[in-house]
């Protein structure tokens, strides 16, 4: 049995406080798990579970637009535009099912309707059960309860679960706030319970714990659509020909139906703002209808939002955020620790990537899983 646990939003720098205890318990550790760009939950979890980046799974952000209509589409609640067979068939769940292996999946984004998961609990279905859907500790308690039941049942070869509370508290109170850091200790206690249960059950198991991205502080706000509304591209914005799309985030997707020359001018224009780190142009034809023209990456501590006047900002009270390019804001990167019968004891590796998770798990299962990521050989014991 392999168990994969996601602790949403915990940066590798914060996890350093706790890593010693894991090493003393014979866990192997990957100091820095390089995240995706944009460094957001849906992109990162799709990459972890498929083993490929968004040029293959097309989950580029939590918000998207159709390249032609420029209509803003939120993926929350597992939107079927992206959460469909095209995505499902690229997941590790599918490769496992193809080899007769069973999966249980709890609160993992974009899994609704995935036919290769034998027992699926979506975050949206759990929220409907709770009286207060905003009570993130109740959502995580439910995730723990369901994970424990899944392990005890012995019915699954693979269990993937996600805990969301730290990320939510960090956004609300700050990444280093008392509320958020106390919650980390609660999550580590959950991990301890899961590990103890796996040991007690005496089944051969491997346990992987990772985070999808980190968090960093918010100081200022940036509204690129408001800037467009004040610019010579005002009519293009109002005619739905151009738009920045995103949450309160360190980066925003840029959609446009204008020609290359005009897009280049807009990108050069935004590149001059002190809030902007870099305007990444996405090159080449994509088979996705949701592929943006570019991604506007902001500098650390700047929070972007896609409001179009007269819309009002929604994220002014947010204390921490993510989304930045991980090579510019190092805190965006996550961590990984693992233990188990196929895992080396107390090995430390400096760096791996999110897309290494799925192929490494496939290697432990001794199955093939087509993807772009490579196996993390240094952490696992090789059997011939
Ligand atoms: Zn996340």
C-alpha cells in the first residue's frame, strides 16, 4: 500500500522547523520540492498526480478563460470543462486501474467523476455535508477520518488525501501567524496517527507527505484590468478582446484575441511596472481551448486580482498568498518526506520536482505510467 498526503500551502522554509523530527524517525527528506508555475493548488495537484506539467494536463490555474470568449471560468467545485476524461486518463489512478490496482482519493482537486478511483471523496461533497462549509478544521477532520477508514479497510493499494487547513489559515491570518503555525502542529499530529496506524496494520507500506506550494506575505495590490481600462486598450477590454484572469494571486493569466504585435505591445507595457517580475509568453500552438497568451508574474509581496471596473477588490484583507514563479519567490516551493519498506532510511536530497511524485510512486508499484517527470531514485530502494 502506498499513501500520499498533501499538506496544502506549507513552504519548505516553514517545514524546516519540523524536518529534524522526521529524519530522527527514519524518514527520508526532500528539502525543496520545486512547484509549478503558476504555483497554485489546482495546477500543482494536477502535476503531482499526472507526473506532467500543464502543457499536458491543461490545468494552468484555479481560474481560466476560453481563449476566444475571454469568459472568466472558476474551476472550484471541479468544473467539468477541465475535470473530464482528458485529465482523468493522465492520472496515476488510471495507470493503477489498468494494472488491476485500487485507489481511494480524499479531497484531491479536480477528481470529480474520475472513473479510475474506486472510492472518491471530493472536497465539494464533504463541504455539502458540513453545516459550516467554511470550518476548515472540520473538513480536515473528515479527511483524517476517511483516510483512517480507508487504511483500516485494507481495500486499497493507493490512498491520496489532501489537508487544506494550513493554506486557508495562512491566507487569512498570515503564513507565520499563530493560527496558521499551531495548525501545522495539528496536521503533523494527524500524520503521526496515519503513520502509526500503517505500522500497526503490519502491511508493507510507503508513506509520502508533500506540499503543493508555499505562501508568502502580501503588502501591496495590483489590478492589471483596471490599468487596461485607463489605457489605450480600454475599448479592447470593454469589447472582451483582452483580459487578465486569476484569483488573489502572485500571477495572472493573460487572454487576448488581438494579433501578435498588439499582444507584444501590451506585454512590453506591463513589463515596465515595478510590481511586475516578468511577463511570460506561452509559445506554440496548444490543443487546449483554455490556453492563455501569457502569464504575468508579479514581484514578491504584490497581490494581483483580475477585477474589471466597476468590480470591487475581494482580497484586500488577505495576508499571505502564492502563485509566483518559484524561481523568483523561493518560498513558493514545497517539501516532501517519505518512509516505508521501499524507501531509504534518513536520506536527504536537496531538490526534486512535483512532477517526480507520480512516476516515483509508479516505480514503487512496479507499473508503467507515461508522463514527463522522472523517478526520484535517491530516495527509494531498488529491487530487481
Ligand atoms: Zn494549494
